[in-house]
């Protein structure tokens, strides 16, 4: 019989928690067109499997963070992983689009992996060291979203889209076993009651620094969601990519994110959080602007789109670890709540941008439209980072 963990988790466990939470979003994306045809619905309705998922995970993070502060990181994570595995099984076998969408959003319980991993890091590390560790975690777990679309495309071509959801089932139960034996409790200062914990939100929302960190993180990651929503349609209709090649193309933005996260791991502990955030935003904005200008000038090769996406990914890797650490450090005693609230704001941003991007790209099917949306989102994140810098100087 497996023994329950009593010590803090290993780094690999935190990586797996965050990795599977991302994998649940993007592995099946190359199959969206085929899924829409199988369920006999249009692409916009099928995209609700992304937008609805993001909306539910935004709400869940508002609950998961305080729950982990009240009852502990371990029991909340174990429950969430089990829900994810069972919901994935329903998605794999249903033939009804509404049943699929209902249990697809139930898969959102796995977002606890990201919330709790960040809280565990902040439980045991000071701010800049936490940013460095989050950078390394992000770098390692970036393998998941980078390989996810590739694996999903291959599974779809070989076995159909349902194979991706069967893989989710296996990952869910495997992660439950790993958390059982390795995820010891790190919350040594639990709140007295859940109601008291919920009252901490006004304290966080009243902090201008928290808003700056959270909005910077939200809009930075928002460029990633825009790419996920628009790239499948642009790549298939404009560049005629197959699902297998599409999976590899969609991995470009996470390849950039992996490199940017590596840089964060190396330098975040030696530089101010705002320095890393602004550097990342400048890389993203310049890369997206260059790609957009080239396409508007008549460049037709897909590498202009993918190159801009890679720069966006590098910028996100530089920005998000420091923005995350900053948000969790505004009130260190409320790390779980801050993680959940910042995460919810990030996912809510993605939930708004995803259907907007899908609609605009569907009407135009143009790379310039997609890059314009991504550039506007990246620039909004830069403004938020500058606002944090000004607030700290005051």
C-alpha cells in the first residue's frame, strides 16, 4: 500500500502538477476542426471547449486558493486530480456535444495544480528566489504545452480525437498516485475559517501593486490564449497545414516560453521583479510588431507568424515568473488566495480573448488579424508592468 506523504513535494511533482494543468488545455487543439465535424457543430461552438473551460477555471481558482489556505494544499489537490480523471473519461466516450462541453469544463479542476504549486513555492521561498524557482518550473513544464499539440495531432491522425481524452484519464490517475506519495503539506499557517479566508480578497483587491502584477500576468498569458484560439484556423485555411504539422507549428510559442523561463531561472534571483517583467514585455512587443509589419508588407511565409509567436513566448517566459512571485508576495500570509485570485484574473482574460480571437480570425482567416490581437494584448501587459514600477518608486 502506498504511504501518504508527510514532507514537502519534490520539484518534479510541482512540474507535473503545472504541466498536466496546461496539457489539459492544449493537447486536443489540433483536433478542433475534426471534433466540430464529428459533433456536427460549427468551429465557433467547438471553441467553447476552450473558452468555457477557461471561464470555469477562473471561478475555480477563486475557490481553490482560499480552500488550500483553510484546509491545506494536499487534500485540495488530491480531490481536484480525481475529478479531472473522471471527467476526462466522460469526455472520451460521449457522443453528445453538450455532455462533452459540460464535463470538459469539469476537467478544469486540474487548474489546482498551477495554483497550489505556486502556493507551495511561496510557502517555502522568499520573493526573488520564488521567481527564480517558478522560472525553472515553467521551463520544465513548458515541455508539456510544447509537446501537447504535437502528441494530440499524432493521436488524432492515428486513432481519432477521443484518444487524447483517454490519455487525460491515464494522466489523471497517475498524478493522483504521485501526489499521494510525494505531496506533503506545506501550509503550516491555516486560516481559522473559510469565511475568514474569503474576507482576505478585499485586502488584495485594494492593493495597486497586486493589480499591476496580476494584470501584467493576465495580459501576457493572454497572448498565448489568442494564439491557441486563432492559429489552428489560420494555419489550416491560409497555410494548408495537416493536423500533424499543425501540432508542431503550435508548439512554437511554448518553445519560446521554455527559453524565456530558462532565462528567468538564471537571472530572476539577481534582478528586480519589475526589471524582468518589463524586459519580457519589450521582447514580446517588438517580435509581434516585426511579424505583423512583415505580413502587412506582403510576406506570405508561415515563419513570420511562428517567429512572432516564438518572441511572444520568450517574453512570457521572462515576465510571468516574476509577475507571479510579485502577486503572491503582496501579502505573503495569503499566498494561496493570492495565487487563486491572480490565476483567476489570468484565466478570465483568456476566456474573454479566446472567443473574440476565434470570431475575428474566422471572419478573416488572416495572420495579420491574429498578430494584431496578440500585439495589443502584449502592449497592455507592458503598461501594467510599467504601472507596477511607478507604484514601487513612489
